[in-house]
C-alpha cells in the first residue's frame, strides 16, 4: 500500500504517473521577483554590485581552508580523502512563521519516535495493535535484540536527531528521512554561520537572524542532564572511530567546543559495569558517552566481535545504568526507510495527534502491488536501500541507465524488505553564486533536534545544495555543497 | 531428573593479554520444565561475575580481568532438576485450529516473530528440493507435532550426525554435499525447513544425560564413552503447550534427559563463550571439560535431603 499524506497536489499527481512539475523556488516568487523576506538581501546585492559576491566567495573559501573545515570522501583512491567544505555564500532564509510550524512538527515527530523505540524494545504494544507490521521490525537490519528491556536514562533514545526536509512543488515541507543514529553535519551548520557572519556582516545588519552558534552549549547541557550521577562534575567523552571517519572533523570540533574529552575505543575501559577514561592520573569514571561509532562496532562483546573501535563491556555498563549512551544503540530501526513510511501512523498512535509534517509518499517493496508499480515505473522513482545513508545504495530513476535499473530490479526481487521507492520530488531551488553567476540549484534542509530535559530544535540547520545543475542529490559525499540557513526572529 | 553439571574452561594465551572481557552462556535455564537448584561460577584470576538475562531469556554471566595475564580459568558448577518426563503430556489443539492458535500466540507475543522471520547464512531460505529430493512441505490437516517429527526424521536420515566433527559445516548447501554434520548443522537445517512453513522454530544449546555419550550396542567391547560436549537441538512452538524440543541428531523428542542452556535464532545467538582482550592478537587456546552426572530422580534426592 502506498503510504502518503492526505492531500492532493503535485507530488500525488506525480505518484499517479503525471510528468514532473516545476520545482518550488525559495528565492523567486511570481514573475521572478524575489520573495519578500529576500528583498533586503537582494537590494543590498543590487546596491553594491554582483562582483562583490565574487570577492566574498573567495574570502569564504579561504576562511574555510585556513580553518581546516573539511569533509572526507571514500570514493576515489587516487586523490586525498579530505576536501574543503563547499559553501555557497548566499544564505537560505526561513521566515518566523514557517519556522514555528517546522519546529512544532519536528518536536512532535521526535517525541513520537522515542515512544516508538521505547515500545519496540519493551512491550511492543504497537506491534500487538497491528499499527506497524512485525515483519518490518524483525526483518529490519537495525533492530537490536541485544538491547531488549534495557531502560536508557530518562527513556530517551535519540538525544540528537537530524531530520531531512525537502519542499515539494507547492512549497510544502515534507520529511525525506529521519537520521536518528549519529547524524552528522552540525559542525558545518556552525562553521557556515561563523564564516557568513565574518564575510557578510552587512547582510546580517538587515535581518534579525536567530543564533545557531550555541548548539554545543545546548548539547552539553543535554548530555549533562543524562549523567547517572547527576550533572555536576559529570565526565563526558565523545567517542570517535578515529581520523579515517568521514565526520572526524566534526568530532574534534564538537569535543573542542563543548570542552569534553575526545576519545577512541582504546582510551576507555570497563570494569565492574562502569566505564573509565584512561588518564595520566589513572582511571576516571565516565558518565556520558556521546558516541559517533555505529552500533555494530560499539561493543565487541555484544555486537561485532572483530571491532577494534568500540569499548568491550560498554553495553553492560549502560544496562546497569552506570553510563549514558548518546544516541542509544538500536535507535536505527526508527529511521529505517521502510519504517519511515509508518511515522505518520506512529505519531497518531502514541500522541493521538495529526502529523504536522508529512512524509514523501513511499512504496513498500514487500507489497506486491507497490512493487509491480515501481518496477514498471523505475525511471520516475528514487529507490533506496532502507538501512543506507549518505546517498549510498540508491537509484535515481531519471538519471539511471537500463542496466542499473535491471540490477536494482534484481536486488529488490532478492530482498524486498531492503528497499523502498519514492516518486522523484523536484526539490525546491535557490539561487547560488557559482563561478561568477547566479544559478538556481536544488536543496534540502537538515535541522538538528536535541532531546535532553526538553526537546529543542536549533533554529537553522544544514542546507545542502546539489551543486551539479539539475541534480537532486545533495549529499556532500556525492558532490553536494551547503548554505548558511537563517531563521528569522520575527 | 537431577543433574550436576561441572564445566571447566581455561583460555590460554601465548603471550600476556590485558583488559580481558568474558561473557559466558553456560548456566541452565529456569522455567516450569527445568529448575536451577544451585549455581556457582568462580573465576581465576579473581573477578566478580555479573549475571543478567538477554532478550531471549538466556542467563549469561560476564566478568573482566584488566591486569596482564596469560591464562584465565573459570568453573561453573550447577545442579538442575528437569521435569519434562513426558513431553506429550498436554491437551492438543485440533489441526484445523493450529494456525489460529499460532496467530493468536504471535499476536500476544510479537517477540516470537524472530523465530519465524529470521533467515541468515546458518538458516537460509531453502529451495523446494535439493539434489532432486523434495524437502518436507507443509500439509494442511496434519498436526504440527507430526509434521515436525517427520521433518526431524527426514533431517536425521538425510544428513548423518557426526559427533567427531570438530566444527560446523556452517553453510547448509555444503551440508547437503557432505552428507553429515554437527548437531548444530542438523538443527539449523531443521529450523530452516520449519521457518519455510512460517512456523516458529528456535535453536537450543544445552547438556544431555551422560547415557547419550556411551558407546552404542554395535560398538566393539571396551569402547570408551565419547567426551561430553554441549549439544544442540531445535525447539518448536507446539499448539496447546508451547516450546517443545526436537533433536534431529538423534531423531528424538527432547525430554527430561535434555538440559537447556540457551535459545536463539541460530547458533550466533547462543555462543557459550565470547571474549575479547588486548595483547599481541594471537589466537588463544581454549581448553574445556564438561561433566554431567545424573543424581537420580527428584524423589530420591528429596528423600536424601529430608
């Protein structure tokens, strides 16, 4: 059964087989006139001249280069793995009204997903009530039986989430995917803002832009809140897989900004169900681990036994309530792309509310009708492996070759639970300053949500841009760039 | 029946290791069919074992030795009372109602789905036939118990239990070629067949009465008993009663001569020993001994106690 929002419109028309509609433009309204909230910025560009942007873009690149703001790609062995973070200087601006709705929608979603995780790993009421098919959970790669019946501190599983939003052809915000494991990108959100503030103070003078730079402080507060021995003097560590991880820059950035220890697995040791940090002054008890190591590698005693990245015994320490793990292991099942299709029902089930933010319509490959339809219309679909992220394991129908489609059809037949399909949504577009020209490119938005004492949505997020003309793939690992994201105060 | 179980294990390294963490699943289950009378686990070098139950209900213990050492030893001593003298002593559900009974059980306890859905390298989806021989197929109107017993007998006939085999054949396809395998291999094959019927089946590891290790009647006189080892079999959800054990290695239904230790989707969930340490990375030697002794039936033990 196709799961989609209750509404008519372009996306649904597309799902029904109509041709692609025109993408929504964030910057231009009717008649190619900038939308009202972009006018002050546009007037400034008009006054100072467009070549000013070239100078600023150059300054921005230099600043990012000097500060070592990089990301890592795995694809090409012949080149270095680090790249300077690609940044477009023209900010994306979100009005206060729009943000109020987004914030409420994101909080609602995260609250429901946490209740869902708590339920899945305990009583499984939602499965008994037939709201989510047990097959999706029990055939899901990221459902972790090893953590059954464990009570995480304060019943919170996803302390840090990044929810990817797109806008459809009518400008409606839709959730594209939830990232509930170790979402990355927040350091780039902050770096983007710092660079933007430095090189374009005159833009900021024309707007009341809400801050994002306090994210590390908010995160630290949430991490302290989780400390089993209380927030005062809690020892918090950020557990990184190490320098070869694509988000290593972010790990060092966040550890530095929060003033917490950056540790690798070998720096920690468990004893009597407690975790300790090895220091020059001996062992120091650890209260909270912000782990950026995937579940599989977290504890060789419980998950993959060949992992050298994790900490042996850490799950037992967590079970005993002696340490908090952020995010909780097992959270990945709630951002599985097949489970995603049920999030609107999950919200209704646990909260008794209508979802504020809608999903992109999603076809389940375990459903025979859905599958037949998708196989007949592969050129118009995005097909995704359910447990992959970062744009890996994906088929972009319109850009695919016949042999790629045949290959995916076979993969789907072999393991239908592992794939979902969505009609191609023309992501909204925005102007970018590229090689001296103003060009429109597709983009999405990843706001970050912190769940501590309360749920807080940082006003902003990471706007990712598909820098290749016409492309809908925004992942930085696949040639994407980024923009500063402004949420207006009023 | 009462049994004493003594299990010694020594992990010997060629060079000293440190930060050695061990998790064992060796203690018998406790439920209405099996009672744990006593349990003791000692470790050397000195460490405090911590007990916990995993998501499948298995009792496990973990402990750690952080200081450098070349050998780690532990000894588990348990006394257990098994009560399933007659596994068929229950009110059966009629064949026509069995699927409904199963649906209701799955509805009440969604965790059972694990034993229906799980497929993996050890218990893959099977084709309808292998080497021209059809696999046991589901038949309506035949009691599940009968069908499972027949499937177990089929596995037993198709692949011989090889008590001498040191390690699992692992891949079921290789099992067909080999024609023989370990008790775990045969259990996996039976599980794969039953899951193909969408019927819950789970992997069990445990101990057996010492009689199973005695030489059979055809063995030459003076043949010594086989060394005792952990055994593996299958449990199937039987309508009207719950889990019942079936042992394709011996073509038997598990009764009170079987002592359950751990259950899971396949062998991966029940590993008796998992451990990790820091050192030179060389593979340690694992020296294990097992002794299961029958203490006589419960009544006589009680009488002795009283």
